[in-house]
């Protein structure tokens, strides 16, 4: 239940809180002695102190603060500052009330009736109600929003009916069990209906949510200033707090260089960094003045996705050869400094229905890689040692965002693949041009991750309907396999339980047959903060810090 008690007087005690242990959908990875437990320096009897500004450094800023229009990883953290969701995941990863107090699902799984929390307002003063929920669904799938994520998550949504002011009926094309899970994600937070109707183009720069903070100033490429929302009093139960935030504000600064993020954290310039570089993890972990967290995100791990729609990866043997040519253990160790978990699956081990029987199928075997390439006709090598066939070199073009130094991951893969004769070429491009190439399918491979709190990530990444067409899709491998499609649809429509578990198991094994990419290592969330910062929570939908009731000890 959402506590509707009046906001207590300043400095009045609230229930002690702790970092939530991630279970069920998101499992904590306890690596190098790191822990998902409470802040070890926190005094459980300490009385929270109101006031102050929390200084935070982030590695990248999303370019837009409207979660419906982006897929940026930083939205997982930043979105929790200004947005609330229809539902949430509790400490055990189970669906729980938030802006919807309760709901019913029809027997056929195609109608959801939401009973919404009354008295909630957006920071522009407009109300939260059934009409606004419908406006948000339409905004997510409006072509003008150009949603790369939210639209895909609600793709089965057909339309809705406002039953009364606080009751909304959502109609789906087919049974879609992940629906509630997706509505708990930060990218699907609720925008002001007034702003959606009157000025949707302003939401990127000036988002309007119902959350515990508001955006006071957004400086793209520099930082974001957040201010405490007066009158906030509808946090989810798992946060174990009532009323407004303790902090007066949160100051977020873009610090792209990992070394500087580390140095500025330990020097006290910043209280928290949302993306601690793995090379600094050991030093921070050993420092008693800081709390370090290393958690695995659910969804898709880091994968180099192959484009099966064109040569050379339209050939299964070439795909299998590339996978066999790369020592992912060495790559993970080199890049993660002992903090990364290598994987050979297309699904994160933190995801529900992960099937461990897939392990060991995709293995590093350079001899096997060479045999496969020989069998595929790439039998000759040029003077540089690269494979050639019919006079053409075995080139793999991998575009990435331009930087002063090439992607360390791609540099590592370049060296690994060369051993078998692949010429992996790193193509650095501005973000806008990279997006154009991505949506046009004009690449041989792409490196990336896809975090979500539901195993339906496999549908989003590999179902043929998710190949970009009229709508931006996320099937960047261009997998079009009828057998896989059937399994993914079965899993998506099944209630949580044995049918879904069996279907997802078959999906994971089918992907090992298709080989749509090279799984590398898990998608880690590594962050650190001063032990002077108390009661930092961890989101069970995304393993990132939640600052709603965090405070700074004097």
C-alpha cells in the first residue's frame, strides 16, 4: 500500500532503511567482496537530517530527459529522481502498487483495469488520473516521440477506456504477461498530461513528472540540477518512507573521464558516482570512507550482435567461427579488472527463467574457428594475415560513437578476431550518424547491452517483428526465424510458471543454434558513494541507487 499520511515535520524520524537486496528478477553479484547490504558505516539509530545537496557525477548524460523518447542507461538512475511509475517491483522483485493502487487482469489476459492513486499531482500542478495514463500510452507510441524503447515495451497495447476519473482500462492485442513489469521501468515513468497535450516538444529539456525531485536546470553536455518537490507524498512502500525527500536537491555533473570520476569521488568533490570504472573498484572497495556496489543487470548481457541480413554474417559458419575465435574470458578480465563475469548466453544470469544448461555451448576454440572458416571457403590469407575469398578480404565493420580513443572493447575484439583472420574495422561516427546507420541496418556488427526487468528482452532483441521498419525495432541482428518467433510469442503470452519457463528455455537453446552474436560478459552496474550518505536504496527493477529518502550525515 502507498502511505498517504501527511508529511512529517522536518527532522522527524522515519523508519530506518537499507539497500534492498535484489532477488527474483535481479540477482546481486557479490564480486571481490562487494555487497548489496546496508551501508556498513550507517548507524541504524541515526536520525535522518533534512537539507543539503547531493553532488553526483555521471559518465554520460542521455541527451533528453523524457524517458519515453530515449533508451539511455543513465535514465535508470536519473528517471527515478523526477518520475513515478504505474507500478513498481518490491524488494523481492514482485509487482507492487505505486501510482496504481490495484488492478485486475481479464481471464484472457488482454484487459487490464487500473485503479489509480488519488491526490497525486505533477510538478506543474496538473492532476494524475485515468485520462493522463491514456495520454502517456499514446505519447510513448506517437511517431513524433521517436521512442526506441517505451513504444516497444507497450507494443501490444491497442487502446484504453477511461471508466471514471481514477479507473483506466487498457486493451491489449493479445495476452502479454510482461506488461506490468515494463510499466515498472524508469523509461516508462509518467509525464504530465498537460505537458503532453500542450507542449510535448519541451519534455526533453523540461520534463514534468510526479517524482520526489524536479528539474531546475538542464545543461546538455554539462549537468542537471534537481530540486526537492514540495508536497511529495506517494513513494512506493518498499522505500519505507513518507513525504518529501530529505535532500534539498541533487546536483548531477557529467564527468566522462573514468580517472577523473574516481579522483573527484575520493577527494570529496562528489558524494556519489553512478558508473565507477572497474579499474578503480578495488581501491574504492578497500577505502572505509566509501560504499561500493557491483550488481548484475537483468536482460541481455554485453553482446556483439551480428547482422545476419548481409555478408559475411549471413553465413552460419562464419558466425560460429567468430565466436570460437574470441577468448571472452580474457576480454572480460582485461576490461573488467576482475569485476566482470564472462558469459556464453544471450540472457543475463540475473533474469528470471535463465537456463544454466546453455552454458558451455559457445566456447573459445581457435582451431575450430580456423576449420569453420576453411570449410566456408575463406581458405587463403593476404600478406597481412587476413582471410580472403574470391579476392575479397574478410572484413567486419563495427560502427561506434566517436571518441578520442577507440572503444577498448572493440580494440580487444579486433585483436582476438585477427588470430583467425578476421579484419575487424572500428568505424567511429558522431552519435546522430551512428543512429542512422543502426536504423538502416548498414553495419556488420554492433556492440551493446539491453537491460530490462523481464525475460521478454529475448522477444525485443530477436523476434522478427522487432526488425526496424515503420517502428524503430531492437532486433539489430535481423533474426527472422519462424520457430524462434513461435517460441517467443508463447513465452510472452504465458502466465509466469512452467509454460513460460519451458518456452524461454527452448528460446535460449535455439539462439545457440542461430548464433546471432557473440555473448561477452554480464551487464554490470557499478557505483560508489561516501559513507556520509545514508539510506541509499537500490531499485529492484534496475540495480541503481535511488535517492528518494537518502540524506547526508553532518
